[in-house]
């Protein structure tokens, strides 16, 4: 799974999390953890693009 696909999956989990029936106590831990994973994955993608490992979009 590419990092971009992982990022899309994390976003889908964030969107669906209020509707999957988890207790609010779990969501209070799950949503910040998913947010942190989104930030870290985005930073890794940005780092790879800036270092030239991944070509920028549209090229």
C-alpha cells in the first residue's frame, strides 16, 4: 500500500468514525491518533517529494 493510499484510508476512517458505533471514550483516543498518523504520513510524503525520491504531481 502506498503512502498516498494509506492517507486516503486514514481520512476515510476519520469520516466514518462517528457512525461506526464506538463509545465516545474510544473516539476521544482514536481520532487524535488518526490525526497524528495523517500528519506523520503527510510529512513523510512531503519529505520524499522534496528529496526527489517521488516526482511532484503533474510531472
